[in-house]
C-alpha cells in the first residue's frame, strides 16, 4: 500500500510537472505569437508613417518648387521693369544733354531737315526758346538758303517749351524732343534687354 501511495504521489507529481510544462509552453507560444504580431503591426505602422512622410515631403517639395518658379518669374519681371525704368532715366538724361548741345543739334538739323523737306513746298521749324545761338542761327540760315534753291520755304520760330525741335511739313508734325527720342531709343534697345533677361531666365532652369 505505501508503495502504491508513493507511486500515486510520484504519478501526481509527474503529471503536475508535465501539466506545468505544457502550460508554460503554451504561455510562451502565445507570448511569442503576440510579440510577433506586435512586431508585424509595428513594422506596418512604421512603413505607413514612412510612406506618409515621403508623400508629404514630395508635396512640400512640389509646393516649394512651384513657389520658387513663381518667385523667379516675378523677380525677373520686376528686374525687367526696374531695368527699363533705369534705361529710360539714363537715356533721357543723355538725350536731354545732346538736344541742348549746339553742335549735336546742328548736326541733327543738317541731317534731318533737307532729307525730310525734299519734294515739299514749305516746312515750319519750331525750336526750343532756350536755343538761340550764333552757330544755330547760322545753320538755320544755311538750311533755309539750301531749301530755297529747291523751291522749299522754311519758316523758323523759337516757341517750343522743351528741349529739341519740331518741324511741320504739309500739316504733318514731327517732334524731335527728349521724350520722343528717348522713347525711340528705348524701343530699339528693349529687344536686346528682353533677350538678355530671357537668357538669364533660361539659365535658372
């Protein structure tokens, strides 16, 4: 009987240990499975966060690129406007100086008036009231005499309130003033300015 009891106890102990081991193994397996599930979910979450971050970064980069392109375009337009304004100022100062210079004005008159007055019967000259000099008056008399030989009458007055001169041929008035010459020169130079700025704009791309 004792033997049987001892055997029975050993059996219970053995079964208890086996049951404990099985329970521990089951817990370990479940824990391992849970850990793997947590790791998998963490990786998926991490990948999603990375994907979202990359997508947002691409959006931000696209917005920055668009903003930079707009800023560059606006900057070039502003530069073009400022350069045109500065060009106008520089030209105006130099044209004003040239039209108030007697020798320069005399040269222009000798070049422009005979060519314009040909094939007409009368031309009227109106000069700046500030331009009255011996050189200028002599030139005007020479031009009047030359045109008279071609049956063209030239009347001269000094009533122009601005620098330069204007001449009228058969009702058509041509103005050679600071503003008109500046505008003409600016139009001639502006295409080169546009081309220069276009090259600058293309080099930024």
